[in-house]
């Protein structure tokens, strides 16, 4: 293995396009939150609940795609690129069934499932309105996620750049037109935000297909051959991915429960937490990119028989990402009001959000290390232990959130401290496993 593969330059080269891809998705969230923050507290709060509920289901397919990416990276490390296309094809077989099931769940069943848990009828109606349009996006979103993980697995992450620009620009324009009803378009409010995102994802799907054939990837990697399903291969992919699916769903669903606890405190508290959530995720863009890079590179170097380099790689990626996150957090610490005002012009929401900023800064810095460690663990193929880590951390997270929110009726600042508890637990368990666990025999 060449030393240049583990160089800072190569790490950044892989992470940068992934960061841009994540930036596109988060710009959408930022713009939608900013628009809805100027529509009303109800729409802003409902956007949080609807978005997380949708994300719970989306992460099922995403986790399967992440498992696929681990296998692709391993095959590329082994020099077996001709097997990559067949892996992607079988992943698409799985995604067809997943997408149909999730569409039915989102479009038809979500109103019945959410009604018993959301106290405010206004927020419930707005949440259902969002999901009725967003449900159609599950088909495009899962297909795009599959191809994005394919690009990451083969090391062609620069393809994500153009699609990111297309996604962001399309969504911004459509959200502006459909939320407020400008230039003759219908004024759809929160439904317009959901429809804009769905159309933008459909456009990106077309871009990905065009790029694939333009660069002749189907021929190079035997992609889209769609041979007779190999159930042994599907079973192996499901076996590897299922712990990741459970891990991701539990993680996001836990956040949904967290927001339900906050919704019970009132529409304003939920609106403030949506702003904080948007900030928190936006500030985590580098972390998601470097964690995905750690996942792919870990799997690749193990495939090359260089498992002794995993800790070396982990230290490098954590170091780069922590410095970037620290710089971003300093900006948030110095100019909180200016940054929050991007999301809303409501003085009460701005003031309430500013009180939570110190907690989010600490959580973001811990997150910048923890997620890289978690995806390094999954990159070794030890997805079952990653699930155990998730379950333990989430248990402590929910206990803390429930006690502070329901028993002690603490402030939002105290409740959001659950994020600090969660990431501290993940860091401790992940490092102990990588140092003492038998992960070198995981795959």
C-alpha cells in the first residue's frame, strides 16, 4: 500500500466531495427552515417532526446502502472491481421493496400513527401535510443514496459536486415559489417545502443516470446487468447491513422521541429546537464527510491486509475534523444572533435559541470525534458491536432526556445536554473496542 493513500491530501480529496454532497442536503434544510421560520411557529415546529419522521424511514434504505458501500470498498481494495456492479444491482433489488413499503407507510399510515403522540392539532395537520408530499421523494432519495454510496465505494466522489449544486439550486428556487406562492405558483406553505425537496431529488436522479452512462461506468463495473437474483449474495448483504439498519433507525427514532418530548412543552419550544437541530446538523457537515471517509478507507485498507494502519488513519481523520469543527464552533460562539437570524426574524425565538448555543458547541466537538470512531468500527465489519454501542448510548440519552424534560421540567438548554451524554458514551466504547476488540477477524 502506498503511503500516499493515508496522506492528509488523500483523506481531504475523498472527504471534500462528500462534504459538498452533505452541504447540498443541509442547505435545503437551512433554506426550508429559514422560510418556514417566517411562516409561523406551527410550521417551523411541524417541519422538525415531519422531517425527522421521514428521516427515520429514509435511514433504513440508507443503512442498507452504507452496508453495500462497505462491501464495494472491500472489493475495490481486493482488486475485484468487476464484482461491484452485481453488488449494486442486488442492492437495487432490495431498495425497490423498501421504497414501496416506506411510501405506503409515509403516505397512508403516518396520520394514524402520529395522532396519538402529537398534542397540538395544528402541528399534527401541518406534519401530515408535509409528509403527504414528501412521501414521493423516498423513491428518488433512496436511489440517489445508493448511487452516492457506489461513487464513494469506488473512490469517484467528485461526481457528487455537480449533483450537489443542482440539488441545492433546484430546491431553493422551488421552495421560494411554492412555500410563498410567488410568480403565479400556488401558496402551499409547509407542503410546498416538501414538494420542492421531492422534485429536486428527482432532478438529481436524472443527473446521476446521465453521468453514469456518460462516463461508461455500467460497462466498467458491470452495472445494471440485473442478472437473476442471487439470494446468497442478498442474504450476505442483509446480514452485514441489518445491524446498521437497526442502529440507524434506533438512533433517528430516538431523536424523534426527543422532539415529541419537547413538543409537549409547546409550539415555541418545538420551533426553537428545530432551529437548534438545523444548526447542529449544518455544523456537522464536515463530520459526516470525514466519518464516511473513515468508513470507506478503513474497509479498503483492511481489504489490502493492512489492518494495523486503522488506528493511524483514525488519528489523522479525527485530528483534521476536530480542527475544522473547532473553527466553525468559534464562529457560532462569536456571532450566535447573526447566524440564528438566518432561520427566523422572531426576537423570542432568537433569544431562546441563543441560550442553547454553548451546549450545542460542546456536543458538536464531541460529535466530531465520536461519529468518526463509530463509522471506523462499522468499516471494520463489526456492525453488531456498533449496534451494541448505539443501544447503550441511546438508553442513557433517553433516560436523561425524559428525566430532565418530564420529571424536573428543566430548561431546553439542560434537555439538549442529552447530546453530550450520548457522544461521550460512544467515544469511550468505540475506542475501547478498537483497542481491545477482535475486529481484525470481523470479516
